[in-house]
């Protein structure tokens, strides 16, 4: 009986630790998105041009429009929430 009580206490602590770790990772990712909002395009590896499959002709990357970089997913979410907040604020 004493062992079960100790096990129950240990499980609650582990769940709290997991929530704490997830919160730290999430806040760290959001901070990274604020500091460096762009990431390198995975399709063209940051070059902005790709070779076509059939003729191997160099063309502008359609995914990044030739910029070679993308907005990070977290930054897209931050921009969406900021726009939503600005629309809802009366002026
Ligand atoms: Zn690209």
C-alpha cells in the first residue's frame, strides 16, 4: 500500500516535468522565431533556383519564389495572431 502511494506521487511529478519541458521548448521556439523569422528553403537549399526533372534546366524555385528562404511556421502563427489582434482592437 505504501508503494502505491509513492508511485502515484511520482507519476504526478513526471507529468508536471513533461509540461514544464514542453513549455520551455515552446517558448524557446517562439523566441527563435522572433529572432530569426526566416529559414532556408528546403526544396532549393537556399539557392532560389532548381533544375527541372526532365530537361535539367535551371528555373526559379516555385516554393520560395527565388528568395531562397521561408517564414518559419511559428512566425506564420505569430503574424496571424498579431493580425487577428490588430483587427479586433477598436481604434
Ligand atoms: Zn526555394
